[in-house]
C-alpha cells in the first residue's frame, strides 16, 4: 500500500494539474457516485491527509463546496495526461474516476475508496486520523500522546495504526524500527525514547517526499537504498547477518515486518526461527512486496 510520502506526491501532482481549473467533465465510475455531475465546478486544491487524497471543489448555486475523497489502498493510482490523449492509459476496466479540464485530465485507476462529501463534513472521512506526518499541522506531541496511550502494544502495530499518526506503512515501520534498533514487536512501554522515534519517522517521510525512490540508508545504489524492508534472506547492510520477516499483529489484520536479529533488540514472538530465503525484493512506486519463503 502506498505510504504517506507517495500519497503526498500524488496530491501535489494532481494539484499542479487541476488546481484552479474548471472541470469540463467528471466520470465517476463508482456505484454510489455514478449519477453525480461535477462539471462546471472548479478544483480549489488537492491535498493529502496521511494516505487519503482530498480534491476540494467549489460549490454551485444549489450545492455547497464539495470534496472528492479517494484512497489508493493496495493497487490504486492517479495519473495525469493531456486532455484528449489516452495513449498512456491503463486498462479501461480499472478506471474509477476521470476528471477532465481543458488542459489536463486526471485518471483514478483501481482506487480503493471514492466518496463525495460536503467539504464542511470532511471530518466524517478523515477526522479519526492521528497527526499527519506530512501535513501543515504536524503535531509530534499529540502523536506521542497517542502512541503512549496503549503501552503494552507492539510498537510496530502502533506505528501502522493511522489513528496514532497518519502516513506510515510497512516500509517506514521496518526502516524506523531498524534505525531505532528495536524489533517491531517491542512493547511501546519499552521504547527508550518515544519522542525520538516519532521524530525519526517524521524525518524519514519528509526527506523522501520529493523523490520516487525511498532511501533510508543514504546510498542511492539499487539494492542498498534501505536496511530491512523486503530484504528477508539477504545480508544486513550494517552487520552482515540475515534479515528476517515475520507477521505482525493478529490475523486477518496481520502485516509483514522485516528486521535484523543482529541489529535490533527486543521480542520476535511470531518468528519461529526456521530458515528463510528471498523470493525477490523489488519495489514499484515505493511499495515493497512481502516476498519470502520459509524452508520446511
């Protein structure tokens, strides 16, 4: 699932293409929105809130200002093309939204969520989120308060909880825990400095928001850009030991967590210790696949 920095870049790209421009047409291929007509409205701005995208529109004589909310989930994307050019479009069956202006057209492909609400009611969709790591109102003190609210919870689960802080996925979970030298299963109460951990997560997303390739090592060479995520079965770039992966959380909501036993201290309750081998560790759009196999 794209993380906060990817969604931030998507919002910026959409805002540059659509912001301040009138919609000539809007084709929303979503059951609850199929009859909605947004043509004639002007796009005020497109912003991200954590992993959510908000396209804010002017009102009409009969309707208040509205917000088109979308979420990419696992496979979704928004891309921009010149109006009238469809050569670069992905499969038509996956298109969920088309927003057309005189110059640019934005296409939402395989979106996981699409809603339309009055802008005054945006909180109904994103009001539950914790502080947005890349938002203008980033509040590290509030993020720390939410993190510490459940001291017995595994820190990896807490970081992934969008109600604690908005924008972290499994990539930044793995990299932040590696850099903090803690396993993702470490209870929050055992984190030496929650404030420093939150600062670290914020810094990782902030330094990566302007670039496509997410880098946490400072090394731009392929295969050396990150420490732990999607590197199961491969040598640790720091100690040379083998990076491992195990489930984090309870099924069916469990996620994959990568870590290095030599560099990270703490419990590993869901890792049974059997040898693992990699099945590949490439990433597309900054999203890594949980690729590993356990030898029986």
